[in-house]
C-alpha cells in the first residue's frame, strides 16, 4: 500500500498540472471504489479551479475555488497518471483542464477512495478525526511519544502503526526508522527511554524525508504521476532484506506480526 512518502510525492507531482487550473472535464467512470463515489462529484468539480493541493496522513487533498476539497486515497494499487496515451479500464476518474492536460486516477484493485467535502469541514472528515500528529510536523516529539506510550506493554512497532498515535506511518518506514534508531520492533513501548524516543523521532523524520526525495518506494502498482518509479527501495536498510547482511555485519531477520512482515537486525536492534 502506498504510504506517506508515496502520497506526498503524488501530491507534489499533481501540483504542476492542476494548481491554478480550471477543470473542464471531471468524469467518474464507475460509481464506486472502496466505497461509493459522491454522485454529485462531476457537477461540483466541473468548471472549478484548483486552488491548492495538500496531504493529511495517507490522503491527498485537492482544494477548489468553490469551497470543495476532493480527498483521495490510493488504497492498495492506486496511482495518478498525467497525460496517459490512452484511457485504460482501470482509470476510474478522468480529469481534463483548460490547459489541455489530462489526469487519471488508476486503481486496478479498487481499494482506493474518492470523497468530496466542504473545505472548511475537512478537519471533520471522519477518517481525520482520530489521527495523531503528522510525522514531519511539529506535533511529533519525544514528549508526544512518551505520553502515548506511557504504561503500554504493546510492541513499539504496533503502536507506531496506530494512526491515532502518529498519522501516515506504514510498515516499510516503521521498520526502517526502528533500525536507524536501534530499537527492536518487539520492545514494549512504555519501556523505551526518552533518549531513545528522541532518536526515534529523528529517525522517522530522516527516513520519510529520504523516501520523499527518492520519489517513494515502488511496490507492484505504485508509480509517480509522471510515470517514474519510486527509487527508495534501493536504500532500504532492513525491509525486504531477510537473510542479507546488515550494516553491522549481522544477518537481517524477518518475522510476522499481526499478519505483517517485520524486518530487523537482531544484533544492532537488541
């Protein structure tokens, strides 16, 4: 599933062809994805001008001058295409601008979503109400993690994947950040020292920034809007590297936690 860096990369890639431009065609090509597409989406967006793009957790936001914001989620297999040669069967939303650009939301498995809400009410969008702070924003601090982890015996990896504690983190980047910080994924969260929590915050920021710079990590269907792959996978320290050598010389291990693969170094994350 595309995680925060992939969504951030997507939003940045959409700014050029969309921001400041009027939408002359907005065509949903099916009634639903993971859930129904708003039936008035075409009417409310056709003729509107895009005034800004942003991101909240793993959701992209496209604001318009009509006071509406299109909220999209890429699900398991979604990606935006800019000026595709042809419209494919998995292009479920087609947008054309007055400048002659065409964009499509492609989602073969249809686990993504499209919602349209009043811009002033974006903060009340149900999926946003319980989200924790953005990992690249000022709200993620060692103090925040200490308070969220206080008294908790659950593994730190599981709690970092809880969107109520930190918004937007996913399996790949949690594994990578824990390795950088030298924290074992199974460590009871409430037992981690404040000093290590400080290193963990720095590691989270560093790995996300590096992933965004590299265009994200391409897994199966994900590509950037310009069609390029995300190249951060070549920089993975532990994720997907079971049996390979860690930078410390030990062998990277893998286990399954809650149905998800956890990759770690049993030596430098002891």
